[in-house]
C-alpha cells in the first residue's frame, strides 16, 4: 500500500474527536429566544381582561398591593406572609403604571414569556437548536402555562425564576466560575421568597446532578449554593409555619389528575434517546423537575394536604423540554417527520377549546366582579349586608362602590385599618342585635367552600333562620347572593337608612376598579377576633 493510500487512515487516527454538541450559530440562538417570547406574549395578551373580571385570589393581590408597604408588612404578620414580597412588588408596579387589570396581569405575561425563552435556551444547550425552538414553542401552549400567564399572582414569576436558575445550573456545571453559581443561588432564593415551594425545584436539581454524575467540584459548588438558598429561606419558612391555617382549604380529596397525566407522558418521552450526552443530559434534567416537586407534595398529603398544581407550576418546564426533544428526535428520522406534523396539528386543534375557555370568567372558581354586581343589583340603600362567613368579605372588596349604600352588620373594624384581609367582626350577640334592627338583609355566601364554625357564624345563621325568610336568590360564579326579609314584613322594604337608589340596569354596572381602597369604619365596639382568609 502506498503512502498516499495510507494517509486518510492516519489522518483519521490522529484527528481529535468531534465535540458531541457543536456551538449553535448566533441567528439560531436568537430565533430560539425570540419566537417563544413572541408567542407567549401574544397568547398572554389575548383576552387578558377576561371581560373585565377578576377572581378571589387576584382580588386579594389587588387589595393588598394598593396598601402602602408598611400596611402590607403589618398585614403579613397576621396572614399571607408567604406572598408578602409579591405584594410589595405589585405595590411598586401599581405606583408606576396604575392599578388596573392590565397592571395586575401583565407582569405574569412578561414573566411567563421570559420562562419560555429560558426553556428554549435550555433545550438548545442540551439537544440542539431545533429542539430548543420546539420546546420553547410547546411551553406557552400548555394549558396551565396559558392560565397562569394571565393571573395576578406570583406563580408565573416563580416559574420564570426557576427556569433561569435551571439554565444557570446547566451552564455552571462545566465551568468552575463562582459567579455562575452565585447567580444560580440568588435566582433560586428569590424564587423561594416569592413562593416557598420553589425550594422543591432545588431537590430536583440535586437529583439531576447526582444522576448525571457530574464532577465533584460542580457537586460541591451546587451544595454550597443550595445551602445558601435554604439558609435564606429558613426565617420565612419558620414564621410562615404559624400561618398554616390559611392553606386549610386544601383539605379534601386530592385531584392530581393533570399532574399524573403530564408526568406519565414525560416519563414515556424520556425513554427515547433524547438530546446529546454531556455533563447534564436533557432527560436527567427534565424528568426530576417534572415529577419530583408534585410527587413530594402528594407524599405529604396524608399528613398535611398541600398538593395544588399551581404551587409547582414550574414543573411544566420538564414536559416542554421532553416534548420538544421528542419531536426533534422523530424529525431527524425522515420517515416519521410527516406523522410528527400531523400529530402536532391534531394537538393544536384540541387546544383551541381549552384556550378559549381559559379566557372566560367561568374558567376560575369564582368571579368577584359578578358577585359585587349582584350585591349592588339586589341591595337597596339602607339594607343590611352579611357575609357567611366573614372571611368572604374579600369577594366584594375590590370595588367598594358595590356595597357603598349597604351597612355591613358584622363589621367592627375594616380590613385596612385592622391590617387584615377581611376585617374584624363584632361579638356574636352584637351581630344578632344589629341584624334585628333591619327589615332587609343581603347575604353573600361562597359556594363550594367550607365555612368555619364559631359563635359569630352561628349567631348569623340562627338569627336568619328564626327571624327572617328568604325573599330571592341570585346565583353567580362562586357565590349566592340572597335577600332575606323579616317575617312580620309582607312587602320588603329597605332598612332604616334610606337613600336614593342607584341605577339598577346591568348596562349601568360597568366594572371600575378604584386606584386606592376606601376604608369604611363602623362606630361600634370592636372585637378582638379577626376574620381569617384562606388565600390560595
């Protein structure tokens, strides 16, 4: 054999091995960032007002964010400490951009858009540019992501922070730069301070590193960062443990259907040879963050029911990564590419109806705008107003105009001045005595929610049962608004404080939300017991 014939063999034997993952060109990376970002913003802005309505949890955000920072802090001493940082952030945003519905929900849209870009970059780094683009586009199409991208709560922000912390983790493994791990730790800590259950993502990250058998220096760096996150979260966890009653509403049958289906699909996807082997494999990252946070909450449920799918919204990062990489895997095989596109079109078609439904007021468990409008429609100036139970006062607090001409019969101190969510109620005997001074009482009941048993609530129900009769009931999403009249009064009339009634046509009930909460105190002897509110 001649030298010329042997040269190719020699060249092949001495040439360095080709890297398993080639650096992606700049334009491809830009597309992976911009396309998911644009799609998420478009879906987030679509129907963002939900017909100018809000639901109970958003109403709590709306009310507390309109208080000043000192009032938010004092309220957090009693309840909702876990959301105090989020309320402070929203307070500042309301101050800058006004306190309307767009300001309430737009931060979640932007946060989820940042999360979508982060998911795309994660998949790009682990499986290539096409997998990155597909994963980034799958993420905003997921029903849970669409729902909470339009919600005035902290879950979208937490999801974005966990996404970018995960990216910092993956980028930090092959390097020894301390600043990368500092970025990872600080981002994870901020996510945990916005919602404590973000710490479960920290557990998933640890499992990912162990399964991936990363070098010891990387494992030590993660351990130090994780210890810092836990230490920073510990004070909040200790103090908020005293407010555990606010999640007592979770009691009852656990409904993990969505989580179990998505987790099962993700595990099946992980069976395919996804991505390129490296320091961290895509499946080793995606499966733990998809499965472990929800699974840990389910395991704890027999002792303390804590499982709510939105608490681990960031687990959708995992299913988006897996679906994007699986689609890329089949597209690389030409014979399957046609079936991939057919399946994608079929899935998109099935998502149309859920996407439309998520943008209606009925997509949430209640509609405080409709509840307030029903109270305004059914009440007459001077009527009494009663909440069964008192904690549901938040259902009409977003727009004080709805109850302006009614007298809250149980209220001793309003929510703002008492630094509570639902105010302080009178003792039971005084509530009963005030009820008997009125001929008409408008009663607000939340449906599907267990009311607490205490002397105040017993006094309300027993007085209604013994001295009043039901005159009419209006059913709205999440509540019943019932007018009660005294038995001795055949033609119901308004209570003692008569005023000129406002227009009652529904066209005149345009929803307006004030830029500051109006406090209305009642000159009666206050009680020492505050109404507790279960915030979800």
